[in-house]
RNA sequence: GCCCGGAUGGCGGAAUCGGCAGACGCGGAGGCCUCAAAAGCCUUUACUCGAAAGGGUGUGUGGGUUCAAGUCCCACUCCGGGCACCA
């Protein structure tokens, strides 16, 4: 794509960098007892050289990498800026701990089945004090701005689901024993209030102890203990997760008053209510909520319908629209009107307020690992949390560390690093020894690319304004709600912090999600260690052969399976390039002197090929583009090697145009041939992308199909502008058509000249 | 359970609008070249009836719309992905 766009004479910025911090390097270093930097830099070298050999076009002058102290300085500066703005904070919270990675993870890094996105270990819950970024502040903007992005709908949907905005009402359920106190709940269905037959609090709810009566203490205690011992994932996302999961709960012994019916309803504690969403307590409406229904059935609680169910509805919870029943002043209203009435009522009677809740949680950025960007904070007994002064950044990890398998970050036990003095009072203090999530590093690198040369600022606003947003961002779907969400948040925050004035609030205007290479169904990735090294193919079919295969293998958005057949396809691509080379050497070519109709046909094929390949490139159909080049080549080659032969200038034009079409796909061999053919011209890659000669691409004859009762009976060559009458006459005069018509009278003729005529009998 | 995407020869995959299904490649078969092989070249290759000419069938399944459906509509099956106790 870069090569193609460049040949269209566009200014193309194609940068490269390395997200060089992270666990793979650290784990490798632990195994070998060496320093992750050694691994990382060796790997970077290998990768760079492999990419260069592949012929990837990058502006290597702009290369950046996250463990570069210059880069780290700004990563840390941003952390402190976020802290100053109140967007970074330290809090104790239940967090996801991965026993395989020996660190906490962000919610986004935990898969739906409760395992770690990277190591596959089951994540456990721990209560720890950690650093967070207040990404939830931007929840609405992150959601709304998705609408205008040219991204795959799938990715946008994933982000929308992840943010999980829901509008509802928060209100009070007064305690029956003491109506001046209340249990606050959140609901999206205030209209179903008359159907509230019980309430539920989460096991973590602060009021739980107060609500629990002596008689129920033991039962409640048992449930709370069990909920605590299980990870959140066992609780919410076990293998049978979802609304069908078994509900476990216990009666607290207390009652609250339903503000609609003024009836006493029991308060339960149950693990299906989450402590960290909404108010951690709900009003339960079993008739209109699947989960409440299951719980009510299990615990023998009453179920009162408040919305009439459709006629064909048998049983169970019904959450659709309908007319309200058993609902006092709401009776007869539809769901939408009833919601409004009920909300107004709750506002008057139960301190009800409209409330928006999000599934999205703040971004946990602390990592108990060594190979990451240190969090630039000092803890002082007197001054508390103290940011490291900007002129002392970057805080660098020491090199004299021991990487062992203890699971402890070497920073935590490194006295010299850990023990420092407070920047404010000068008294002894300790450094933060956690590092930042590597997604913080990758959340702003694209800004640095616009101007990576200055050490004095993270990026030049003039340059970022010039290049940003990224016109075409390409990545795997696996980043749909990790990197792509974090980077969007970062950009918005950096703008609001005044760090990136004039920047577009969305970093990636167009997103294309590439497919992945799979082996035995598993994604090929560095973490799985099942990669296929390209080097081997550089030797056999060359980088160009491998490139051609890569494009040819299938649509770029889809995954490619590596099978026994794959090697053979790669060889086939290599063979094509060999054949192409031989034609350019005029091997087995016969020439004739004066151009004739056969030459015209060749020229037509070539020019149509130019048009088709251009179109394919515009529409990401690289596999078809390769097929088209092969196809055109076959036509040219066949003519050139026929006895009749080809006229010299026809072949020259064909080869030159094919070389240009091939330049972005197989840049090495095409450039070599070009140089040999045109020693005095500028290189192939500086040639302008061709435009097909319209006179040659318009068709002079077209194949018209003739159908009888929809079945094809003949194919006729006709003029493209053949009239309807002529088309029909031709069709009816055809021998094969006449045969299938037989004696039957013609009922009707449908014709779309010059494509087809259909005769109905 | 809900929401997306997909299903086309032995295989990877083509087919902007409803109008020639299977482009291109891989693999297979036969042949040429060769003492032989490799490489290369040529022919052939959806299935099926037929000696051939020619016919029939065919894009996951079942219906429908249409002169005409891989393409549009309805129902379903299977595969892939996402979400899934968020009130």
C-alpha cells in the first residue's frame, strides 16, 4: 500500500517502531538469567533486518521504541500530567491478578472466560492499592465519537459493548424498620416498580452488616465468605456464565418498602449482584428480568407481572414492550410512557435521579514487573504521594538487577533504586517500584512519529497537526478494545491537558483489521512461539515470492491457515516470478514486424489489467490484483511464444506496464528488470502509477447469452451497442436456440442488450 | 441466550448491479523434452449420463420472490468471532 500510494505521488509517512517493553522479553531474560534489554534489542535487530529484506518501506529515521530513555521521559511526563489533572489516581480495589504473569491486569486484558489474555492462566481477584487512569471520565465521548469513525462495524460494536452505557434511575428503598434510612438502588426499568417483590444487595455491600438480623447472620456470613473466596470470574463468568447461571443468595432478615406499592419486601444478599456496578444493590422484578426470575423461582419469591405479555408467550420473564398491568397509576401505559411517569414519581417520592452507568471501569495501569516504564512517584512519610520533578525524568530502572524466578520485580528489592529522598522535604522516602502497563507506551507513539527528532518535546504540534489523524491504521482485531480504546482515551486526554493542541480528537480515521496467520487453528503469535520464520523463503522463492504469496493467499481481512498446501502455493508464486523473468529475457519469444489484430488484443488485455489492478488496490483486493497480473501475463506470454508471435513494441509496452503493476507487490525483481531495460531512466519505484488507455479498455465485442426459459442455450458475439431488436433477431436466428424452442409458441422475450436475451415459451 | 461474519470443485479462493458459476493459483491426470530424472513446456481437470454429438445436475438445508438467484426475502443447520448475571 505504501508503495502504491507513493507511486500515486502522494506524500506518505510510513513509520516503524517497537513496543519494546513487556513480558515476553522479561520472561526470556528470567529464563536465561540475563537482562531483558539484551533480548529486546537483539530481537529488534533481527526484526528490522527481516523487514528490510522483505522490502517493507519504512522511514527508519523515525524509528522509536518504548524503552528509549528519551521516549520514557515523555511517557512518564504524561503520567504526571494525568495525575495533576486528576485523571490518574491511586486506590485500593479488587483487581485482577494473573498468577502466570505475576502481575495485575486491566479489565481489558482479561478474557470473557476469566483467563489472562496473554498467558491463558485463570485470573484471581486480589485487593490491592494500585494506580488507575480515569478513562471512565471519557466514557461518553469514547462512545459517541465511534459513530463518525470509518472503522469496521465489528470493532465499533465491540467498543460500544465494552463501554456499556446504560441509562436508568437511582432511587431509595426505605428500610421498613427505619424509614429514615434507605437502600439505594439503580434500575433501567423504573416502570416495572410495582412488580418489585424483593431487593438484593451484593455480598460486598456496605449496608449488609446492618441489614443482617441475628437469625440470618450465619447464612449470610457463609455466602459472603464463599463469594470472597471465589474470584470475580468464577462468580460471574464461569463456563456456564450468563443469565442462566445458578443464583445463590440468602435472606438478610430485613425488609424495605416498595415506594410504589408501599409494601414490605424482603432484602436478600446474592452473588448475582455485583458490588462494583451501579449502587451494588437492585430492586428485583422477577416477572420482567431473567436473572430475578431465576432467583425468585429458586427461593420461592412471588412473581407479579406488570407488563402484559404477548398472546403466544408461555411463561418466564418478559422484558419486551407491552401494556402495564397491576401497576396502579401506570396501568394501560406502554413501556416508554410508563418509564417517564415512574421516573417522575420516584423523583418526587424516593429521591430518584436519572443516572447513567457504564460497564467500563477505570484503567488499572500498575504492573508488578521490571521490564516496563517506571511510574515516576515517590512515597514520603511526611508528604505522601510525591511526583518526581519533571526535570528529573526519566526515572530509569537500574541495570544491575538480578532476573530470577522469584516472581518479585527486581525493582521492589533493589535498595538503591527503592530508597531515595523526598523531592519536597529531602527526607528518606521510597520509590514506586511498579511499572506502567505497556499499553501506556503504545497509546501515544503515533504522535511521536510525526516528529521523533526533537528531544525537547514529545512531539511538535505543527507536525502532528500536519500528519494526524492517521489516514490508514492497520492492525489485528485483537486490539479492538485494548490498544484502540486506550489510544483514543490518551489522545483526548492529552488534548484536554493542553499537551497536544490542535490535534484531532480521534487518532485513527480509517481502520483496517488484518487477518492473522493460523497454524492448526491457533493464531500465530510471538507469545505462542509458533511463528514461521520468513528467512527460509528469502532463500528459496525470494522476498518477492513470499510477498506475492502473502497478497495472494486470500482477502487481507481474513485469517490464513498455514497447511501442507501453503508451501506449494509459495513455490507457485516463485514460479510465476521465474516465468515473468524469462519472458522479459525474451525466452522462446517469436516476433513479427507489423502489429496486427493479435497485438491489439494483447494491448487491450494489458490496459484492462491496469484498470483492474488499480481498482483492486483501491479496494484492498490484493489477492485479486495478483490474480489479474498473472492473468494478463498469461495472455501476453501465450501470444509472445506462439508461432505467430508478437510485435516488438506491443511486448515492450506490456512488459513495462506489468513491471509497474508488479512494483508494489514484487519490488525487487521488478526493479531489477526495469533497470536492465531502462538503464537511463529513473528507477521503477519512482515511476508514476499508470492510467489505462480508455480507448483500449472499452470493449469492442461482448458475449451475449441467450436463454430459453432461463437456461443458457447459446453465446453470441455482439456489438456492445446492439439494439434490443437486433439482439432478439440474432438470438432467434441461432441454431441451438431454434432447436430448443422447437414448435412451442414464444410467450415472452426479456432482453437486456448486450448482456442477454431470455426467451420464455 | 444475544449480536456480527461466514458456508462456492480435491484445496486456497474469484464472481460491484440479480444476468456466462468456478477467474487466478495449488493439487491431480495425460503428453512433450530426456538414456533417465529434475526443471520447463503443452493439454486436461465441478459432478453426472453418453462412444460422440449432446443432455442433466450443481454455490450448507428447506421454502419464497423473479423471465432469471451464489447474489434478494423467510425459516433452519453447521463453523468462526464478539458479548454474556452490568439490573
